[in-house]
C-alpha cells in the first residue's frame, strides 16, 4: 500500500480540487466541501453497526465486522464506483472524517486496483478546522466596504460587476428578507460556512485592497454568519445605493414575482403558481405582528385580488401594488431606522453608476 497524504488545504481551496468523500451519507448531508462527491465505504446502517461494535469491543472487532458486512462483492462494487468517479475527476483527493481507517482502507483498495489517490491528512475534521481558522483570520485583517440601500435598490445586481466582492445572499441561497426564500432549499449551516471560507480564502489570495459585501443581518434566512466573523466583516464602512422608488418596485417585481414564478413553475409545473402563492402567504403571516392587524389584512387582500386576476387572466402587474405597500410602509421605515442606529460610518451615497465608480477607486 502507498499511503500518500496531503495537508495543503489552501491549494485545494484555490484550485477547487474535486474531493471523494467516503463517509456515510448521514455525515455528508450534515456538511461537506465544495466539489465533494459522496461515495461511501460504509452506508448509514453499516456505519452505525461498526461504530457500536467499536465502542463495545474496540478497533479490531469493529474492523472485522466491517469486513463481514462489506464482503468481497461489496468491495468490488465500491471500487468500481470510485473508479468511475476518478475517470471523470483524475485530480480528486480522498477523505473520511478523521483521515483514518475508512479513507486508508479506501486508498488501499484503489491501489490494489491500480489507482493511486492522495488522501487528506486529518480528513474532514482537519480541513474543516483549517477553513474556520482561515475565515476568522482573513475577516479580522480585511478592510470591508459594506454595500447598503433600501430593499429593492438593486444591491445584489451590482455584485457581478465588483470583482472584490462576496455575495453572501447567493452563498446562503436566500434574499435576506421575510420574503427571501427561493424554491430551492438553503444549504446546511456547515456547508454555508465552508462555502464562505472558500470565498474568503480565494479573495485573500488576490490581494485586493478591500472586500465588498452587502449590508446583512447576522442571519440570512436560516443561514447565519459565525458571530466573530460577522463582527469582523461589519467592522467596515458603509456605501449606500440610492434608487428611485419606481425603479425599486420594478426590480423587486422582476425578482420576487417574475423570476420567482418561473422557478416555481419549473419545479412544480401546473402547481407552480399555487405553491408560490402559499409561500407568499406564509411570508405575510410571518410579519403580521410587526405590521399590525389592520395593515396585515390590507396586504392579504391586495395579494388575494392580484392572485385571482393572475389565475383568471394571466396578468401579474397587480402584484406591484403589494410591493409598493411593503416597501413604503414596512421595509423603508425599518431600514431607515436600522441605518440611523447603525454604528457603521457612511462614506458615500449615490446611484448605481456613482457607487460602482466609488468602489472601483476606493
């Protein structure tokens, strides 16, 4: 057996190296790394049985049970699956949880089949620790420009034009508001943290003067930025994007109505409109206490009438009334209050062109 190890985690991040994860699927679903593919050496039940044997009788007994469970046919099947993956990903590296027996055995089986692969020293745990430590260190030393602006200003639309930026909402797969859910689910908390770490390390390698992020709360939907990292990132200076109300209505309409409906129709087909409407109604319910009963009933009525027109005639422009009501009476007062109370100094205000020019020269 050729036991080849690597702890060059930084190069894995910078190259976005493919990774072969041989942990059980239950472990993989809790958290993995970018470009990792899970082809387990032990399935969930086998892992549970082997783990129980290990706790009761020790390592040798656990290994013996694993061999009995997998057998020769199971070994051949696993090696065949790994071989197919490695044909498509010849630079892939191998890992299990601690970089111990499971990845070692997998590496040996592949070696016996004529395939050499390097495994991560310390496995998932060591790589994960590296990512978290680097996230903290980079966030602590980095100067940040925090892009703010009222809801619908088009802040997210600027990020593709800003090279030295990290789109936190994209990483969280959430728009960062009560109505911010996408039809696809958010990543696990661990996956969100890992993805953020990748972005921070890749940013750090390019030696930019500063990092541009959006003005976010600690939580983005169900994803949350670890508190020390969030504190560091928000220790910056604020640039406010100013966009006229009508343009903000149009931007919000395109994103939350037009684009959202298309995504729901893709996923749910003929039930797409109803599924989308259910989620909007649930979002309205979430803000009921904050907006008060009277305004809540008004919003629900506006949405109900717009939905009926949508279903009957296919027209969707009536949703703009709901958007305007929410912007003027809910989101704007809330954001203006937050800005007034924020300790982050405002260094610039302007329209899209002015903001992009300022950030470029900052």
